[in-house]
């Protein structure tokens, strides 16, 4: 409760209330992988699709549950990899940290924290590697991806040139400002560094009209707006400062609105209090969603809302064995 008071003190102007009340879970296969780090529905609202700790992308099917849809690691050894949660096997088995569908083609773009930037078609299977480097520098820790809904260019973040996911989980990473924002043009096949020297960028989200994108600066506790078009194209500004560390950002169904996952993390003794913030393109916070009741002491990584069943909010967590779902009312 104290955490909520602290957040309200720093963010006193909240314009809305939280209608996402009904909570259910979609459990991952028992005894198998965990950590649905990213969550998405396809263009037919099928899924959700999630990336899990053993390197696979799973798809949820009604009356069946989660089934294997795709994977990134070439020549993946199912005996070695299936069901594992050992982060040290990530470079071998893969670890998908972000996924985003092209709404026109149905292609699913994937960022694997260890292996690179991939795409896979609507039928799934072995994903195709697009790039494992940009600007002559190999990717170290790909952390999020999003397709521009207008131009269909793909933007993704490399959180660091110095540390990989193992360093972060094992507590060996220090404050770092070597992250990058990268653009992929599916027509020309060009992979280009848009921004460099960023302090742990996470989770890009393009605007509904394709004119700008947002990304989190995790260690600086703020949301950055990067303009893609207009007189101020290729310039950045801080849109929203938060009292806690933000992670992935996703577009909401309503024009100009977004969700970001954020967590209060205390290291000794270890304590995590997760939240979701809904905000608009002007930086106004619309909803603060406390998630401690559903994700007690567990980090939340993404909140992805879709306009299905009157409004459905999917929650992904690196440490959970399920996908959380909130429905309105």
C-alpha cells in the first residue's frame, strides 16, 4: 500500500479509473518453460503468442492450451532445450524477448535476446534470421520490437552493447548507456541504427499514425518520444517521467494511448512490486494499475491490450508460469 501512495505522490494527476477488474490465467504447459516475456495476438485475434524460457514461441489454442508455434535457434535440440528455464542455455536454445505482427502480411517479427532479429510466417516453424548485428556491431541484448502500423517498418531495441541477459539476471550488470534503437525496412532489407548511446532502452511502440515512437529508458525511469516525421523528425524528448523503472511499451486500442509495465525493485532483501501505467501521447497518465495482488513479488514485463471481448489486457512476466488476462468489468 505504501508503494501506491508513493506513486500517487509523484504522479498526482490521474485522469481515469481502472475498469480492468476480472482476472484469469492462461497456464503454460505443466512442468515446462516459464516466463512469457512478451505477448501478442495475430491479425485474426488468435493466440496469445508468447516467448518462453526454452526458446520457443507458443500459441494458445482454445480447448487445447499452449502449443509450439515457432523457434529461433537453428538445429534446435528438443531433448536438450524443451522445458528448460536455465538462462545459461539461452545462447544455444534461444530466448525470445519481443514479438510483433505485421498486420498486413501476418509475418511475426521476433527479437531473441541472444540470437538476433528474426521473422516467421503465419504457419510458424523455424524462424528466419534477418540480422544479428547493425552498424558493424553484433547485438548483445535485444529487448523489444514493434511494427509501424503505417509504414510497416520494424523498430527494435538492443538494450546494451556491454551486457547480455545473463549479466542482468545474475546481477552483474551496472549502469550502462550503450543501448541502441534499430530500424528494419522490409522492402529494402536494410537494418539501420537510428539512435545510439541509450541508457538501457526497452520496448519500442510506434504511434497509431506512425509519426513517432516511444521507448523506455529503464535506468532513467522515463519514456522517450522519438519523432519519425515532420519538421522535428529524428529528434527526441522526454514524454513521461516515472517514479519506478519502466519496461516494454505497447499501443492501446484507442488512438494515442499506450501501456507500459513498470516495477519497484529492492535488491536486499529482494522485493518486487509490479504496476502497469496507461498514458497518452501528451504524457498524461490515465490509469495506474496495481498488479501486486496477481503478481506478488514477481516482475511484470509487458501489458498488451486488444479490443476483443469489450477490452482485454494481457500481462506477460519473465518469472511467471502463466499469462495474466484482465477483462473490463
